[in-house]
C-alpha cells in the first residue's frame, strides 16, 4: 500500500500517506494492545493453570491429609477404646483383688480363732493329764495304804487269834 500511495500524484499522495501513517499507527497500537491483552490472557491462563494445578495439588494434599487425619482419628478412637477396656478390666481385677483380700482376712481371723481355741484345748488337755496323773498316783498310793492296812489288820487279827487261842 505504501508503494502504491507513493506512486500516485502528489496532492493525493500526501493525503493517502497521512492516512497510511495513521492506519499504521492504529495497527501498531492495536498490535501492542493485542500483545498486552494476549500476554495478560496468557499470564492469566498460566496463572489459572498454576492455580488449578495448585488447587488440584492442594486438593490432593488436602485429601491425603484428610485421609491421614481420619486414619489417625480412627487409631486414636481405637486406642481410647482399648484404654477404656483396659481400665474396665483393671477395675474388675481390683474389685476381685479386694474381694479375695477380704476373704483371706476372714480366713486369717478364723485360723487365729481356731489357733486360740486349740491352745485353750491344749492347755485344758495338759491340765487334765496332770489331774489324771495325780489321781492315778493317789489311787496307787491309796491301794498301797489300803493293802498295808489290810495286811496290818490281818496280822493283828492273826496275832489276836493266836494269843486268844494259845491261852
């Protein structure tokens, strides 16, 4: 176009060249604006792509974190349940231990009472044995005394009879 306008007559040529410069200036302005908008759009598109990939990464990271958090929460709940069961078992065991200790205390008291009674019976048996031994000794002594008296009486009767009859 520029070549054609230069080849025309000078009065038309000046007008056409001015319009041509104006059109070129408009074209350059439009090109620069297009570049600016295209770069802004490409920057926006790149930004959106980055944000979308960042969001996708964030969502996948968030999903991963959420999954790990849920697993951790589930394990924590399971641990809490096991602790509760262990505590329940411990309390039952403690109650059983207390019950056994009470039974053992009662049995100890019974054994101590039986021991005291046994010592009392043993003391009574010892006293009875001494009494029976003394009674046996007295009985034996009394037999000897009675036998001696009988022998003395028989000898006295025999002497009396001998003297009465011999006279």
